[in-house]
């Protein structure tokens, strides 16, 4: 089992669950080349966040955080939802407090 498959994903594929909290998943409809480019940009920006924190470079930190946010918006993890059926966004909410509660309880996850 890969690390990715150990992270529960809601049945509709909209969220992953980490420590009982829903986090919006990347848009599965992105072309692979676009997704790969955004992931590469995200990893580079996260690396720069770490470097900025180590070196206490406030300018780099601001820029790196902006790039992290932009990559996450591009991936669909932040900003407007990527689904078009009008369903609300439960990003960052505890799974047990959402319509996914019964599904999550069956997983036996923390706080279910």
C-alpha cells in the first residue's frame, strides 16, 4: 500500500482526511502536465518557505507563501471549488461534523 493510499479520501474524491479533518483534494480533472507543473512549483515554494524561516528572510517568506498559495489555488486545493454541482465546501472541517460523518465513523479514524 502506498503512502497516498493510506490517506483516506472521501467517496466523492473531494477531500482527503488528515487527523480527522477534511482537506480539499486536488482537482482530478487537471491535465497531468499542468498538475505536475503545479506540484513542482508547490514543492519549490515550500522549500523556499523553509529556507526563509531558517534564514529569517521576511521578503523571501512573503514571496514563498504567495507562491504556495498560488500553486494550491491552481491545484484546486484552495480558492473556488473545482466541482460544479453546487455542493458546499467542507474544507478544514472535522469530518465528524460534516455530511461525511457516517462514512468517516466506519473508517474508525481518530475522533470518529
